[in-house]
């Protein structure tokens, strides 16, 4: 069939609306059936376009915009998504900042433990197991202790935490080279509950040596001038 | 420990007034676009749906939704394309739900309750073609359908459609071509054309 041979070209020409190519145009001039088919295809596409145009470009109901405005008034303000999202972001930021702040504080404490002295009240020091500990924990021995010179000097171990937890006395974390001196100080403190080298203990001896004697003034002798002659 | 007291009486009033001013600005800005783009939303919905009442409902819903999320739209110049997509999507949803309800109605309704057929012969023929066109449109892929409807709207160039849909002008042209071709294939059997050849 001659039409089947040109069918696709005819449909394409009708769909695009452009003029058929010269070969097809020559065929259309000589073939009545193809010319009629091409005209029908053009009519079909024209009716599709017209139908779409009618369908899409219908008159807009006059009630549309007033009804939309009325519903807008009922609906009120648009949803402020930036407020809710802002709150969420702010809360998330606070959580993140708090987390990193707590982490940095903890790291600082752990990093400073070997070099500085800190006083703790019942809570054992937390250190990573791999870290070499050069500080020791000293706790003054209570009055009910059997040994008067007993003091706890333990290195970082599991026993440290257990013993420290049992002992409610204040603890001092000291450098290793000051261990003996400060242990003696702690022992003396636990015995007398006072510092051994306070100024008030030395007042009697030191201040006595420094005492200044009162000024000595001889009595004045008064004689008459005539008698002297 | 120092006691902290937060007093915000003046700040609250100031905040409310600022909020009201922002709200009024948004409403004013939206109103300016409403007059221009409201008909567009209706026409897009009408292109998808078969009756004007559904199209009006969908257009209202699309405009309300656009207002509700207006502050999320960073580039306000994109409002038209944004609204077109909202209206198109809502119209498709409405069409699907209507189809489901039509199936239920067909199963349960009595024949005497159906609307009477049109009397005028030419009107019947026109309505028949339009019905077939509607059905053929519904069977088109969504991306082809949207571009074809926008192309059928008055006063929209290929460049404007490309901007609204977010594709190139070449893609717009090819989609229009394939959409019309598919429609013609579906409608050919309903017209006195080359179906018998």
C-alpha cells in the first residue's frame, strides 16, 4: 500500500505542523488517498489542539478569588516554618555545644591530673587505663585507725578506686616527689587537726626574741649654779 | 547563687508587633500574586479534571497550600512554576480519588439515576470527542501531560514553559510532540481518520 509506506512521515508532518519534505510533497500531489489521509491527520491534530485549548482556557469562575481570600482569612498567618526549624536548630546547637564543652572539660581534667594537685571529695579520679600515672592519692588516716603513721599511697589501679570509695576523707592528688612530705603533713593533720607550722605555734619563741626592750633614761640631777661656783 | 529573673514584657509586645508586620507583608505579597496566578492554578486543574467545580476546589486548595508554605519559597520569582506544580499534583490526586469513587458509583448506582444524554447531535459529538480527549489525556504520562497543558494555555511561550517546569526548551518541544502524537494514536480510532487503513 502506498499509504503504509508514507504513514509515519505523514503523521510526523501533521504532528509537527511543518511543511512535508519535497519527496513526500511530490507523492501527495500524485496520491489522492495519501492526500486525504494527510488532511485527516491534520484535522485530528487540529481538533486535539482545539479541544485542549477549550479545556484549559475555560473562563475562571468569578467566585474563585473571593473564596480563596475568605479561606485565607480563616486560615490566618502562614506557617512560620523558620520559627519551628529555628527552635529545633537552636536546641540541637545547645546540645552539641554542651556535649563538646563537657568533653573538653573532662579532657582538661584528665590531662592535668598528673601535674597538679586537686582536692576531691569522695569521687575517685578518672583516668584512662593506658595513661602512665605519676601522681599518687593521699588520704589522711582517721582517728580510729590502728596504725598512727598509716597513709594510703597507691598507684593507679583498680584497688585505688575501691579503697578511695570506702574512705570518705578528703583526698589530695599530689606529685610523686612530694609524696613523703605531704604524707607526713597529712598524718600530722589527722592527728592534731591543725597545721604543724602555723604561725600561732611559734608566737611564744619567735616573738620573745624580737621583743624590744624599753628605753632606759637616767634620772636627771638638778644643781644650783651658785653652789657649783 | 545569684537568682536569675527573666522579664520580657516589653520584648514580647515588640515581638508580636514585628510578627504581625511580617505576616501583613507576607499576605500583601501573596495577594499581589494571587490575582495574577490564581487563574493559572484553576486552568491547570481544569486541564487535568473534567468539571469546573472540581477544578475550582483544587485551585483553592493549591492557593491555600501555596500561602501556607509561602515563606519556604526562597525565590519568589519561581512562584508561578511552584503553584503550577502544586495545582497539577493536587488535580492528579483528585482525579485518582474521583476515579475510585466513580467505580463505586458504577457498582452501586441505578441506571435511572444516570444523567440524561445530550439531545443536540452536534453537542453530543463534541462532548464525545471531549470525553475521549479527557480519557486520552489521563493516560498520558504526567511529565508529558503537564507540558502539553501548559502549552495549550494562552500566553505561554516555550521558554516560559521551560522555566516553569525546569527543563530545557528542546525538552519542552519534544514532550509536546510526543504528547500530541500519543493523543492522536488514542483518538484516531474515535475519529473518521486513517484507522481502517
